[in-house]
C-alpha cells in the first residue's frame, strides 16, 4: 500500500491543473492566453455597426439565423451558405441586414465565450481543491500504513477512495484540456462568418 500511496500522490501532483502564467487570471487553466472578449476590430472591417448592435434582437429572422449560425453543431459550410442565401434575398436592405446579422453573431458568440471561460475557471478552482484533498488523504494513508497496530480495513478503504478520487481528477483534467480549445473555435467561427458577410456586402 505504500507504493499505492506514493503513486496516488505523484499522480495528483503531476495532474494538477497548471497555474496560470498570467497573474491577472489566476484560475485560467488553459495554455492558450485568456482573451476575455473578442475585439470587434479584429473580426470586422465593414461599415460601423451603429444601432445594429442593439436592434438585431428586434428582428425575428435575424435572431433565428444568428441562433443557427452560432451553434457549434451547425457545420461551417452550411453556416456560410445560410449567410449567402440570406443576404442574396435581402436586395435593397443587404447592408442593413448584413450589419444586423454580424452584430447578432458578435454579441452571441462573445457571450458563448464568456460562459465557456467562466466554466473553465470554475472547474479549475474545484480541481485545485480536489488536488489539495488528495494530497491530504495520501498523507493520512501513509500515516495509517505506518501505525502500530495497523488497521488494515481503514488502510484499504482510504486507499480505494484515493484511487477513485484520483481517477475522477484525471478525467476532469482531460475534459478541461478539450474545452480549452472551445474559445479559439468560437473566435475562428466569428472571424470566418464575418468575412463571408463582408464579402457578400461588396
């Protein structure tokens, strides 16, 4: 069981969510730098959005299309075709509709990013707490193993509990690494759709 205790401790220490390099965001668990919001200038070179930033929510066609385009389950080729079809049917209102559509996408996808990043930081805090708990219980296990007389039932129970907790900890770390890619995917989606919208305006 001593080998088990040391293995569990080593796993907990090696698997701990990495401390963020940027002190401004101590709970950010990803290797990618945290960018709290997408900059409008980074994804839109078209005309000023003006009141489109608030008015897009009043247009039911726009809101429905924004919901479809911003859903990650919608393939990008399908999303781009939907943009082209919508703007092709807009005729005289093409510029106005293009601005409304992009304003809706910008607002919605930024909100998605914020939600994902908040979730990542929340899980990161829980993972640190879990790692601390695993370390504490590993020390307790080592103490039980060295006790005289030794309570084999307690040693086995705590050892099994640590194996289970460590497995959950590692599984969550894998999920975090996967979810860390999502903000970048959202950035790329917004940039690509913004480019299509601008091309269709020309």
